[in-house]
C-alpha cells in the first residue's frame, strides 16, 4: 500500500515547519535523516495522524481519516511508551479500543512475544525491565495491533550497542514496511530509500549510497553534525 | 503501600478475587480500629503475619510496606508518648503499622489490572456517561508511574547533590516538575498513537 503526501505543510504559530511536501512511499524500508530541528519528527508524526497537516493531504492507500488504524508508531524513549505495570497488560492495552474477543487478544500477545523471543518477559513488572527490554516490549505493543506500516522515531538512540543490534535485527525481520528516523547512518545503510529533510523540505531523496555520502559531505562542509 | 506493588506468585491470596480481598481488608481495618483492645491488636498482627506467610512474603516485604511512612509513624509515636503513655504510644503506632501492612498485602498479591477490573465491575452500574475505560486507564497509569516518579526524584536529587544543591528545595522540585510534565506529554502521545480513540 502506498503512503501519499500531497502538498503537505505544517505551520506552528507563524513558523512553517514543513513546506509543501509531495511524495509517495511504498518501499519496504525508508530512512529519514536531517539535522536536529529540521522537521523529521513532525514529518513522521503525520504518518499516523499524531500531527495534522495545516494544508494538503496525507493518505494511506485510500484512507485519509483513520490513519491510526493502519499505521503503528514507536518513539525514542522506552520509559514513556510502556504504560501498564505488567508486560502482558501493556500489550493488551493497544487492543482494548479494537474490541477483539479475549481469546484473540491472548493469542496475538503469545504470537508476538514468541516472534520477538520475549516470552520470558510476559509476567514481568514493566518498571523493572532494562531500557532495551522495555523498547522491545514497546515494539511488541505496536505489533499486536497488526499495523500495515510502522514508523520509528529514533528508536535506538537511548539503547546501548548490544540492545541496538538486537532491536535492529528484530526490525529487519518485520514483514511490514517501516519508516525510520535516525541519526545513526550505519543503521540506514541497507535501506531501500532515504529522505534527507532540511528546513522543512525534502532536500534529497534516493538510494542510501547516493543520499548518505552527500549528507555526510554537507555536514563536513558546514562543520556541523 | 503503593511502592513496589504486585509481587508475582501463585498463592491462595494471589488467586483470591480482588473484590474479596478488598472486602476483607475493609473488615479488618474497621475491626482493628473499632475494637480498641490489645488482644484485638495482637490478633490483628498475627493475622497479618499469617497472611504474609500464606502469600510467600517475608518480613522484608512487610517492612517495605511501612518504610515510606516511617517518619509519620515516628512523629505519631513521639506525640503520643509526650501526651499519653508509652504503652498507648506503642499501641497506636503498632495499630497503624498493622493497617499499612495489611493494605500492602492486598496490593502485593493483586495485579493492577485485576484492581482495575474490580473497580470497573463496581462501576458497571454507573450511568453511561461515566467514562469507565478512561477511569481504568488513569488508575493503571498511577500504578505504573509512582515507581517511575520516585526514580526520577532520586535521579534529580543525585544530580543536584553532585552540584552541591541538595539543600535547595527549588533546585529539586523545578526539574522534577518539568520532567514529569514532559513525561506526561510523551506518554499521552504514545497512548494516542496506540489506541484508536
Ligand atoms: N509545538 C511546536 N511549536 C513550535 N515549534 C515547534 C513545535 N514542535 C516542534 N517545533 C519546531 O519545529 C521544528 C522541527 O521539529 P522536529 O521535532 O520535527 O525536528 P526533528 O528533525 O525531529 O529534530 P530532532 O533531530 O532534534 O529530533 C523545530 O525547530 C522545533 O523547534
Ligand atoms: Mg525528532
């Protein structure tokens, strides 16, 4: 299914944060890069309706209104995404508003936990999990809702190397298409498409082997990053 | 009472229905309070000890339950000692401890979701406009975030101590409030992202 942005702008107060973005995405793995404050998070939040365009339209397939039914979203900080005291309860939470039968909820939780090799965490208290474990639980919480597309906003920034590797390998096996915002360029090297956002516009759009070196060169020129 | 909460287990107390446990706790507190007699208190303490034994919990867990209230208990004890007698001071303080430990026994052996469901069951007779699911979520969030805010408090205090600011209340409270509000924002957003309404 294709995600379509048609002349999408986002304005906050008098500041234009994103300007007239038009593009369509249907690649399996899309990476988003850019400086701090360039508008990456704002762009990503449009995907599942956390942010509404000030003008223009965002459509996933045919849907424009209930993006949230189709698009899952993961954030940077694992602490803030896991809201229930027990892992199992937290996973059930995202399914509550979907009115599924109890057996279906239990089956989905079992399946996702075993797919991510997290079954041993099922009865643990969430506040006692390590950051890496929590982030995996947060991922499980998104997967149980069976989204057709998943957005990740810097999902590994707060993880150590080992947990980052584990998280990335889980990500690489997901059947769903994913859009990942990250400052870790190595992570995006094998992706199908990279968007470079600068000043609220798509500055570059293409294969990682073209976009990433150009981005690095730009940083060196400006003596930033 | 709300510190470390549920301790997983499979004892009789873990399996008992939450409504039952709350009912017994209510009866227990009322009788220990209303029947003001040392024998009643002794029986009450013995009952709590028995309860901890059945649940497979130890003195350490019981202490964890009263630890947050130690200062208050001490103040009450000293005040009673000053106004009344040693035996009365001991009686009043022990009684309060018994109640705290009994309440903690219930939270130790009951999952937050069971509580939530228990309360929802009570609310099921409430009129339609009462937002039952929202109440349930709010309760779970309180459960989940007490340990987190405590952890943040410790972190901020450490950071301020490192800068020699430990006696400055403002230096402690301001970052804590800012962090808590920021956390609340992010959590609200994460909840929005996962639910449909
Ligand atoms: N509610 C708001 N009101 C005003 N400005 C905002 C608001 N939210 C974000 N901004 C501004 O919009 C710009 C883009 O923010 P955004 O979070 O999308 O950047 P980002 O690329 O994700 O940055 P980072 O790499 O630091 O996460 C920033 O300059 C930010 O200050
Ligand atoms: Mg961002």
